[in-house]
């Protein structure tokens, strides 16, 4: 999700997530979300886990949190605040910066200005920039800044790259741009999975972050209990498991629900989305940070639930994986999401710079689990460097760390009683231990990174 700008001043984009409006407190559907082609062949579409509305346009430089509170009644944070909040600076001083590791980001269409924008973003906050290696998968069309679908994905690409870099400043970044061609039954997802598998097979990438999703219920065959259309798409994740590549996905911004097939409305019942719901993936949920201008917490984290809510709940496709057996009294018989959470609230969103739309160049505030997943990809890259090898699928390690000495292992429980109830669908409350609002909680990187290294698979 992001608070985006458009040439009209009010965006008309949403995702497989909840919409938000700060300036006008209004919502609108995403341009480019396709309707079902027919009842026989649903056209489930991969869409970014972001929603956008105009908060500010042509902001020449980021404001402080206090200024954002005064101007827009929301907090806004920069990467230096995140580094303090997640206790990253001590790792940097030890030389753990993600050096030698590669984060793969997968987005449709990409952004034509991604390198320039990361350079400007980095310079603003006194960070050194990084080279973004762009891989075009398929016949990616020429970027059209008047195409809302393309600009939506460009915003997603920008958010992903800048957040990953904020946490792992020396990690290499590969941005995979896919063409999102029409396919039988699904749109865009096979191209994304093909691209991921190709890179995995060729040794490119230690961690993959995915800020996109599609509601499980919208896949062909779901209503008949046939989940093959989803399970046939898992080949990249299976390959990642063999090659010990960590795969992450945003849990969504619709709380315990998500969007229907044509994107016109949220389901009025609990649903989940893929790939976040896949047990081969680590699902990244959302929290709200409460920081001062130094990045110090003034109160503990709560559940992201303002102009969207952290996705979470039971999968209707996948049964409970073994790594969640320890929390079976909470998750029941099904795979539950999220697994862990990072910053995602709009009230406490991240400053991001972009120039892909020549009519609206400047700084924006972004939020949503689209922010959380790339932030956590940076954490994984740090662990990979510290380990001297890929930590691989971290789910088993994550739950083991949460069960045994969570605080000493750097897992910070989110248990303030807030919840991810959203759009009239009752969600889940943040309580002691695992819950389907924030998973095992969030992380203190200084303790979590070495604990993850120790607990993860070793070659």
C-alpha cells in the first residue's frame, strides 16, 4: 500500500488490499484490475500489495514526523529512524551491511527511473547508493506514465528497492520487471514464477521479496475445492527450497479479508492470499511503529490498522505446516499468516522518492505490507552475510526462536491488544505469543540476526 500522487492530486488505485485516503478520505478501485473473462476461466491477476491516494504532491524534501503530524495528522519516518527502531546500527558497526548478498525484487513493469530515484533517496539521508540491476523478463512494454497500472507497479518497485536498501545498504539489488501477459486462468503470476525460477537456477539472489498477491478464492477451481491452479505455480518456491533461497511475501493490507475477483470489493468473510499463504514462503505482516524523530520507540508497536490492516488468517488451500505445530491451538488445521511483521502502517509510513511520473516528481509517504516485506528482506540479507551462506527457508527457525527465549533471540512480541479487523470482517488480536495479526511479532535485528544464523540450516 502506498500514499501516492497522481496528476489529478487524488489517486485512483488500489490493490489486493484495502484502500486509503488521507486527503479526501475516499476510496477508489485500481485501474487495470481485470474482471473475470468468463465464469469458466477466471482471470486471477497478480497485483501489487499496495493501495494509493494522494497525500502530498511535489514535496521537495522529507518532513519530520512532527511536521507530518501537524500537516497531515500522520507520523512519517525516514530510514535513519528505522535503523534505530530495529537496532541495526550496531550491526553496521560490526560490518554486517548485507555485503556480498543479493536481494531479488519482483514487480511487473518496474520503473524507468529506479536507479536515479534510489540515488536521490540515498543522498538525502546520507547513505551510499547501490546499483540496481534490472532484469526484463519477457516483452516488457515501454513505460507509459499515463497508464495507472504501470504507475502503480512503478510505485511498488520504488518502495521495494528503497526499503530493501535502507536496511541492507551494501546488498546487491536485482529488480525483475515482468510483462504481465495474459495467460490461461491467471495473469502475470506464471511470468513471475518463471522469472524467479530462472534466477534461482542461475544462482542469482539470496532472498526474494514479493509485494504482490491474489486472493486464494479467485483462483480457477477454488470453489470446487480444486487447488491445482495455485499448487502448479509453486515450482519457483520448491526450487528456492532446494537452493536454500529465502522467499518472502507481503501478507496483504485487507486484514482478515481481501479483494474479490474483479477487484471491486472485499470479501465479507475471512480469506487469504497467495503467495503469502504458501508454507514455502515466509509471510510478512504489518505493524505500526510509534517513534520520535530519533527513531526511538515512545510506545510499543501495535497492529497496522489505519487506512488498511495487516493481512492475516487461515489459508483455505494449505494445511498447517509442521513449523506451526507449536501454535496449532491458535491456527487450527490450516496454514496461518503472517509469520513475522515489520513497519507497514500509513500513520507511520516511510518517505520514498520517485520521478517515474514527470508530472509529479518528489517525495511521498508509503505504507502497507509492501513496505514490510522488502524491509525484512534486508534483515535476511544481513543474516546471510553474517552466516557466510544463505540461511534458506527460515520458517522453522523463526518459530523455534519465538518459542525458546524469544526476547534474547531478538523476536519482539506485539501484544498490545490491537487487531486487524477490517472492512467489517473480524480479524485477530495481538496477544502474548503467536497470533494471526502479527505472527511471532517483530524483530530487534542486533539480537535476531545472529540468532537466526545459529538456528538456520547450515551447509
